[in-house]
């Protein structure tokens, strides 16, 4: 059984999630999807590891959704403002 990763930011020590930019969250989700694909298509074909990466990608996307909702975006075009 592996140990959970240690917190890397000061806020993580306080129990709060570290703040990541939207681009960092997107990049992290994409990295996990790529790692899941590699896990499936390498010699070992490790489906369990692939599922763990997909779970992490989904977690990143949920954080993106929460961030958008916190800023008042609900997905409808009428709420979006152009620059």
C-alpha cells in the first residue's frame, strides 16, 4: 500500500487545498489522461493504474467546475461576458 503524497504548500498544512491556476488544473488533468493512456498501452497494461489516473483527472476537472461556479459561471452563454 502506498503512502499519500505529502503536502507541498503551506496552505496544504492548514488543511486547505493549495490554490492552482486554471491553466495548471487543465494541464494536470491532461497529464493524468496521458498517463492513463500510457498505463493501458504499455507492456504491463495496468488497468488499475490507468483508472487511478483517470480519477485524478476527473478530480482536476471537478476543481475547475467548482472554480467556475464560485466565479458565477453556470455554463449558459447568457452569463458569459466578452472582453
